[in-house]
């Protein structure tokens, strides 16, 4: 029995075993593209089957690694594209906000701030910022806040308008509201909004006339 076992036992060259171990070592560290990461000469014996299986395994691992790298590259590309898209959207959003709060200089020292659409919390802050920046940068002494295009007038919006008037006053500018229709005036009265001391006009043209008349009166009073 012992002799028969010895006769069937396969003798494998030490170099082949070491070669297989070297290939496995490269596979462990992920060096699938290394020139030694394959067994080029495969013998036609039982150990050769193992060597061939090892080669197939390494090829599959290498293919999987390449696929993963391609996927990562695609994800990074998508991430960069998304980042660029978000930057574009943010720039567009800022531009829309800027265009939604235009500040126009219609006369030397006279600015017009049209209030169009709905005035929410964020929009109110934008309006105040635009007004303060415009008065400070251009040295304006008069600001006409035109509410002709205002979508609706409620208590919250009325408070926003009053804050705009106070903000202008803090920088020494007079605030005049134009576009106040009889219906708007009635709503303000019903809301109990305190517009005492605030000049209101029916049209932008009337508002400009008020600003110029006030300026002329101030000059005459100083003579």
C-alpha cells in the first residue's frame, strides 16, 4: 500500500511552487498588471490545472479592477459635472435675484427701486440690501420705491415697505412710495399700517416730481 502511494504521488518542482506563490503575492497587493503576475508556461499535469486556474482568477481580478477604476473615473466625472452644474445654477440664481431687485438712477441722486411680484422673507432682505448699497455707493438723497407691480399687499408686505423707508432714512435719504392706488391705500388703512410721515404717490412720475420739488425747496430754504 505504501509503495503504491509513493508511485502515485506527484513530484512538483520547487521553482513551480515558488512561481505560483509569487503570483499569489502580487495578487494580494493588487499588482495585477505586473509583468510577473501570470504563469506563462503551464505544464500539462495536475499542478498545471492549478496554475491555469490561477491565471484565470488573476485575469478576472484584473478585469474587475479595471472596471472598478472606470466606474470611479465616471463617478468623479459625474461629480465634477454636477459641481459645475450647481455652480452655474448658483450663478443664475444670484443673477435672477439681482435682476429681481433692480436699482435705477433716474435722476442725479434719485434712485428708483421697483418692487415686483411677491415679497417673501428672502426677497425682503434682498430689497433692503440693494437699497442700502445703492444709496451708499451712489450718494443718493432720494429713493422712490415703486410698488405698481406688487402682486399683493398684506400686513407683512406693508412692514417690509416701512423697513425700506427707515433703512433709507438711516443713510440720510428720503423714501417716497409710488404706485399706491386707492385700493392699496384702503388696504393699508384696514391693516392699520403706520405710514404717517411717509410720502406716497399714485405714479412714478409724481414720485420723481416730489423728490425734485423737495430738493428745490431745500435749496431755497438754505438761501
